[in-house]
């Protein structure tokens, strides 16, 4: 049967041979030959895709992988060109590679098939090369197959000028072919770097020529894209020699990047008719710049091209002032924010990025230059140029369908980035030597500028007396940025505190300094309490933060607990203010502090409320002073007895049933946990009740009858108003629930629950690091709290 089929096929082959002798450019001949060539490539592609070992000699595969491409655009290729491509390759066709028997093509072939076949063959050639290099770089590829693929690619690089061919190919008008050629060339460049093969001079010259000045040609974009791709692959590599590899790659381009940087950012956006090409170049170069800075930080290289942003930062800020699309400004703002936070390149590193980096003085100098440029730009009106409002960014696009309501709102990404830009720049500047007065002046000026920028975009609006809340309001949707901002604000506070303690010794100056922290919205106790309120004092959320490697919460939390140990009295005072403000929505901690400082400065004969509140045990003395000095003596904060009982029950009971984060091996473990929690809760509650009972007895005997009668009158007024569970008062009486179970108690209870959860995870070896030091800090805070609640 097989013999019969071969006998039938022989006359047809003779006919084809005759036609080929008579008509060399015959369409049928070309179609059959191209189809056979394509089928062999397809079989090779399937094998390489699976990572299979190739049996034939490596030189045999070069015939099928070497693209026969000239300088002319392939989109203008004719059937004659197709014939030339195949005829040139046919002279060296290997006999060892068995071609599949081509099927007979129909006589009436269409011209578009011949033209598209050449394109499809080149695309398939590029795809096979790309997949083969990907297989070489993959750890899953079998060693024998990987060595075979390496041998083929090395022969391809030596025997053919493939770099030049691919460089010509991505200049064609065919976008798909250009993209595939650029991607294939980028992979070949990375392969050469990995194998320590000298890069092609033709490609280096091509890039240097096109980056010597900005032009609207697509060649610039492809050069930038390939450079970015190669650096990305180097950065993601886990080998120990990637610093040397990157050094080899950047050396030919060190000076040319600076030239292109100056040329690109000196463009006048309004003078360009087709702004899309300029925007494409900006976005591509911004991505390349981010990788260069990331390698500067993480790989400790010191090329000029890696420092160009820090040397000439004003060029980048000029782009933000251009009349350019909002998304471009957003990308630049986020880019600068990541540079200041040293967060560039973190998403590319396959290994763990160290939380604490070794000291790098040259990097500190560069960051200071960038921070100074940010503050100078803010002084010149940078915030006023930002496009805060715009179309909402959704998964399916930014176009709103007919009939759907578009709820206008600010771009919170811009708000967060601008906020971090300013406070991080201030922290960097303060860390590099500035006097206390200079820091206060700068802080007040730039924080005032920031808060003025934020207030119109926060709903409900940020009140002037509630400035410490700005951070939690702006960053509520982004945990990592919120914690970075909180850590930065605390860094500013600690730096200023050290400077002020060294220069200010008078109580009055310290009071004004304390007022300054609230007025400018960076008091660390307020910020932390607002954070706890936002998460509902849920210890499991804090535990998630501690375990997660995506935020800086561990560093921030440890620094705050150390501050809390030293500054407990101030923390307790602020908690009292929070308790008062929770009684009525319109009263706020910062309002109380600001108004009381103003009252103290206007009447020097009265005792200072902040001085009295310097020790939280004298809180009641301040309340008496505040109520006597008030122009409205009946405006007391008093609860009805029913409201007190209800809130006390709610405060003593957890907001919801806390679920364990680990599975217990036995029911005894579960019993132990529940029993421990009940004992802890009852211990804290009983301690509160015992302490407050003694305070109540002491305070009750010292109160005069007039004060008691005023209090009873106000309570009767409150009970008659059903719609108002609270009335306005700063009196912290013995029946006030804020005194019994206030925010300080809820904070310490949250810490205690967190401590228990960490201990249980550590006991089962489930905690990711050694938490011993953290547990000691939490235990110490609990001890301080218990001591502070013990009456004298």
C-alpha cells in the first residue's frame, strides 16, 4: 500500500521538477518549499517548548533559525524576495534533518499567502530563538537539553550577524515583527552577558547613535525598551555575579544616558504636534531610570547614569509642571516617592530585600540633594500643579457607561504620594544636621502647605483642630504607605525632641513644643491611637502587620514602644483627651490642647493645664481647673447612668469573638487559651474598678457641695434629652466611663492580646522571626500601665 502511494507521488514530483527548471519563480514551487520549511520550524518549536533534547547536529538547526533579512522593510517583500530568502538558505540545507513530506498545494494559490508566509516564517524563527533562550535560563530544563540549546545559540551568534539582522528587523513598519525582533535581541544580549560573550559592536553603536539626542523616532523607544529589559533580567537574577554582569552592560552607556537625560527633559511639550511619542519616551525612560537607581541602591554600583536623577533633579520636577496628562504626572510623583523611600526595584528582586541596609554615605548625600529639590519645588508651588481630580481608574478602563453615575473624587494615590514626598524630604533634611529652630520653621511651613493642600480633598473635611488625624485619613486605603508615613512622622518627632531637650529646659518652652507637635499634625501618640481606632483595637490586624514582609510595621512598632516607655505620662494625657472627644463628635484632642495653650498664654496667673497634665495622676486637678476657668460652666461632659452602663459593658467585652490564628493540637490548648484570656480580661477590669473606686472615695470627700449640685443638675438635663446621650463637659468625674475604661485601657488590652498571640505562635514555631525583644517591650508597657493605675 505504501509502495503504491509512493508510485502515485513520483510523477507529480517529476512535474514539479520540470516546472522548476522552466520557471524558477513558479508560485507552486515557492509555496511547497515555504510550507515544508515552516513545518520543520513548527516541529522544532514544539520540541523546544517541551524542553526536549534535540538529536541532530547543532549546525543543522542554524539553517532554520537564521533569519535571512536585509535592510529593506519586510512589508515590501515580494515573491521574488521570498525566493531569494529560501534559495540562499537552500544552498546550505542540511541533509541530516528529515523534512516532513509536504502536502500538495493547490494550483490557484493567492498572492497574499506568499507574502504572509515570509512574515510567518520570520516570526516563527524569532519565537523559537526566544523560547530556546528562555529554556536555557530556566532551572527546570534538563541539563543535557540545556547544553544543546546553548551550543545552538552560540553557533548562531558566531556564524551569522544575527545582532545586525535583528536591529534592522525592529525598524520595520510591521509592529509585531518589530516587537518580536526587539524581544529576541534583548534575550540574546542577556544570554551573551551571562555566558561572558562580548556584546555586538553594531548594536552598541546603534543605541549610542539614537540616544545621543532625543528624536521622535521609534528607534529611541526600542533602544530604551531593550536596555530596560536586559537590566530587569540582570536584577531578577539570583546569581552572585549580577553586579559584575550589570557593570559590563552599563559601561558603554554611562555617558550617553546623561546626554539623553538632558535632551529629553529639555523638550518643550507644547511645541510638539504629536505628543504621544514624547510621552512614550518619557514613560520608557522613567522605567529605565528607576532600574538604574535600584541597582545603585541594592547592587552598590556608582555609575554616573545611576546618579543622574540626584545630580539634576529639577529636570524631573519640570515635567510635572508641563501641561501633560495626569497619569504621567502621577507616574513621576510615585517614582520620586519610591526613590526617597529607597523602595525602587523591590518588586523585581526575587530574593528578600533587607529591611535594614548598611550605611551608605554617598547614597545619603544623593537623597539629601533630592529631598532639597522636593522642598524647593514645593516652595515654588509644586502642589498647585498636581491634578488631584480626574477620571476614576477602574479595572475595565476610565470611561463611564451611559446610565451609570460617576462619583467624582480626588486621586488618593496623588494625595498619598505628595504627603510622603514632603514628610520624607523633611526627615532626610533634619537627619543631615539642622538646628532646632530651623527644623521648627521648616516643619511649620511645609506641613502648613501640605495640610492646606489636603483639606479640600478629605471628606468629611479635616477640621483645623483635628490635624493629627490627617495621616490616617489620607493613607487609610494603603497599609504600606500609611506605616511608612507614621514611621517618618515619628522620626521627625524623635529628632526634634532630642534637639529641643538639649536646648529647652523651661516648662513653658516644653509646653509650646508639645503644642507644636499637635498643631502640625505629627504627634506620634495621636497618630498611633488613630491607627488603633481605625482597626478597632483588633490585635489580629497588628499581628498580620508584624508577620507581613510588605510593610515596615515591625520597625515602626518597636520604635514606638520604646518611645512609649519613656513618654508614658504624655501618652496617658492624650488618651484622656481622646476619651473626652469620644463623648461628642465635634470635640477633639488637638482642639483641647490648642485652646488650653492659648488660654494659658492669655492668662499667666492661671495654672497651666499641660503642666498639670504632665503627670496623669493630676488629671482630675486639671479638670477642676478647666471647669472653673470655662466661660460656660454648665457645658460639662457627663453621661447618663444608662449610657455609662451600656458603654462600660461594650468596652469591657471584646467587639467580636476573636478567632485563633493556629490550630490547636489538643482541646487542652484551646481551654488554656480561653481561660488565659478570661483571666487577663478580669485582671485588667478588676484593677481598673479597684483603682477607680479608691480615686472616687478620695475625690468624693474633697468635692464641695456646689460642684456636686452643678453636676446633678447637668445630669438631670442630659437625661431629659433622649436624642443626646452626652453633653459637653471636660469633667472627668468618678462616674465617667472614659475614666473607667478609656482608650488607654483598650490600647493595653490590645497589646496584651497581641502578646498572647505571638507567644502561642512562637510556642508552635510558627512565628517567622524571634520575637523575644518585642514580647519584653509589650510586657514592660503592661507593667507601666498597671503601676500607673495603682492609686497613691
